[in-house]
C-alpha cells in the first residue's frame, strides 16, 4: 500500500523561485504605454510597485532567491501536503492515479499568500506605508491583508461588489487582519464614479476594481499597489508550489502525465505547472499542463491573443495576452476568482506556442465535480478549484474508457469554507448554467481597439 500523504520537511521549502521566462523559446512581447502605445521600460511601473518587484517583473534570470524573512513566514504553512486521491480513484473506478497538492492549508485558505507575503516584504523594505489592491472572490484581499498585517503595512482593498454581497465573511476576515474593505465600484475614485454614472447597479468586476486601486496608488506618494495574479513576478512567486510538488512526486516514485489547475489570471496554474514545464523544456519530457477556465469567461479557449488593458477603464499598460476585451463583464458565477477578462502575459505566450493546453467548464459541471471530490476525499474545494477537478475527472474517465493508466496531478489551490452559499445554491438545484454566446464574445472583442499581433 502506497502512502496517502506525501510530506516534505521545513528544510525542503524551496530557496529560490523559478523564472520560466529564462527557458521560454519565445520571450514575452513588451508592455506598451496606454497613451503612446510605444514599448515601456520598467521605470514606468515605479509609481505603482517597489523597485525590487519591478526588477523581478523584467528579469530573465532563471532562479531568484527567496529572502530568509519570506521563507520564515512560509514556514507557518509550507511545505504544503500532497495526497494520493485513493477515494476519488475508487469512486471513478479509473485506472488513473490521481494526486493533489493542497494549498488550502495557508492562513487565508488558498495559494495567494505565497506572493502576498513576498510583495508585502519588498514594500516594507522600501518604506511603503499603504498598499491598495482589488479582490474578486476575496481570496487575494484576505491573503494581502494577512501579509500586510504581518509586516505592519496598511491595506486598502477594493472588493468586487457582487462578491462583497455574496461573501460577507471574506470581508470580516480582511477586517480581522486590519484591512479596510470597499465594495467596488465606489464613489471614492474617478474610475469608480465613471462606472457608476454609466450603471449605478454595476455588479463590479475585477477590471473595475483594479482601476480603482491603481488610481489610489498612482495619486498617493506613500501608497503602492499590489496585484494578486497576471504579472510575471506574481507567477514566479507561486512556483514554490510546483517546486515542492516535483520533489513530492519524486518521493512517491512518480511523474505526472497531466497537471491541471484552475485559471483566473494564471498564478496558481503557473505555480504548480511551471516547474513541470521546466522538465519538458530542459529534458524533453511530455507532461501535459491543462488550464481549466469557466465557460462563462473563456479567454483561453475562445478569446484572442492581442494587446489589451489589464483594467476596465484603460489605465494600465497594454499587455499581449489572451483576452475577451477589457470591457467584458462576465456573468456573476460563483467562481469569483476566475471572472477576469485576460490571462497573464507569460501563460498567454505559452498557450500561443502550444506548450500548454486549456479547457472550459460550465459551473454546474464544476460543482458536480467539487461535491464528488468532497465526498471522496473529505476536503471541500473552492469553486475556482472545482474547474481543475472537472478537467481531472474527464481525463480519469478517458483513462477508464481507453483502459490506460495515467498519472494526474490536480492543483487543489484553495478550500471552499467561505463559499458555502454557492454550494447551498448547487445542492438545492438553484445553480444556473452560464454559457455565453459567440455574439457576446465577438461584441466584447470588437471593442478592443489595438491592432492584431502578428
Ligand atoms: C485567486 C484564485 C484563483 C484564480 O487566480 P489565479 O491567479 O489564476 O490563480 C483560483 N483559485 C483560487 C482558490 C484563488 O484564490
């Protein structure tokens, strides 16, 4: 009988983050200035981010040291456990071997503190007094509140209004860690007032909340901004997950054939998959890495690869990414963390180059998968995480049909303890399917006014 749980010691927490940009056959295209549309250098980001994070954003060094102070905070919950999903395998009656890496053991219940702690640390080093940010489902806001509290920095969170209403307890968690939380759009910023003038009942979106948080940081000298996904440095910080996972798989005497993770902006997907992609790029292995996204916000499977803004109002640099257009407001599905119009630059380039894959799932299918997982394995996954479980279940069923055994690694990036209202909705049969039409997608994409990328 093989072990159910594969653990590492504190000493095995990685000492460096892995920067996949070093190994990419095609490097990411440069960001463009939102006004002039000329390539911008790192100095353009200086009003928003501390210098060290800007350096990390543009570096092509393969390995970046994790500061001792950051590793020390990581020790509160890292290394995170990996499990063999014997229960799920049995329930699916599949020859596949299924493993999952569980990030729900962090203080805020997801992978987000891996980067929040690093970002708060570098801001503290450079004397920043306050950090603003946006949050969708509340997971990023909670993680940053925890990290800011640890390093004695003020934290101001713009929370997407629909989530603020659906998840009041995430707000309480942020308040407990000392943060101020606003329901976005607010009347505190130009960006928020502009949206409210157009639509007083706007449910908000991540893009709108980003506009508000960026504006606050850009207009106050002692305030910086932090992003919980999308950017290169954020994706790099998350690679502690995959670096641990590679060691754990080796300990189990296995290597995955398939790695699956849910996809919002790309940080948890990058975190688990980049260290495995490194093995593909360096050793010619053929580990399939699949990003699972919602059918109602399908930028990877139905979006276009274009320069687009990261926010709704158009204040951020233009980034080359898979996008549904920065004005796209997805349906208010429960996986709030996946309601973002675009994908990170690095993951977008990898998808363009066919080094990774993507798949979309409807939310009803995702909750079916999540409930199945909870019954088989005990852990209640976050609604975002359910997308990866849905992909893994499809792959495990394919193994049964084909009569082959493959090893599947699921990124269980967060627990769903704050999402019980969503589960209640599903269990009482009130959850709706939310697929968008090709016309809606075409209309949103038509509003992008940047030229196609050759
Ligand atoms: C934030 C979040 C996501 C989506 O963001 P990524 O940057 O794509 O990881 C997915 N799952 C959970 C649990 C999250 O908290």
